[in-house]
């Protein structure tokens, strides 16, 4: 009987050790440290960059409209050099030059 009890205790010990190896220590707890802070910081920087991009796009659209108007004005004036010279001549006559 002592032999059987010894074998049962040895078998139980062996099974306990095998269970520890098979099951391991369990899953790691989630990390609330630097990773969360890093991700949140990156999201904040991304939001700020997107806001800045929207502002830059609207400024670019305004500048492109100004450039188009200026080019239109230049094209209009380029077609009228003779009329502008005649107007300039009339203005010079009136000023006494």
C-alpha cells in the first residue's frame, strides 16, 4: 500500500509539473504605459497636420484665383497697346509736356 501511495503522489506531482509547462504562466496583461501615449501623440500630430493641410489648400485655391485674374488682366491689356499709347499721348498733351 505504501508503494501505491508513493506512486500516486509521484504521478500527481509529475502531472502538476506537466500542467505548469503546458499551460504556462498565462497571458500577459495589457500595457497601459508608453505605447498608448505614443499612439495618442501620433494621432494628435496627425490631426494637427490635417488641419494645417486644409488651411494650406484653401490658401492655395485663393492664390490660384488671384493668379488667374491677374493673367486675365494682362491678356486684356496686351491686346490694347495702340489704344493705351493713344490715351497716354492725350494725357501728355493735357499736362503741357
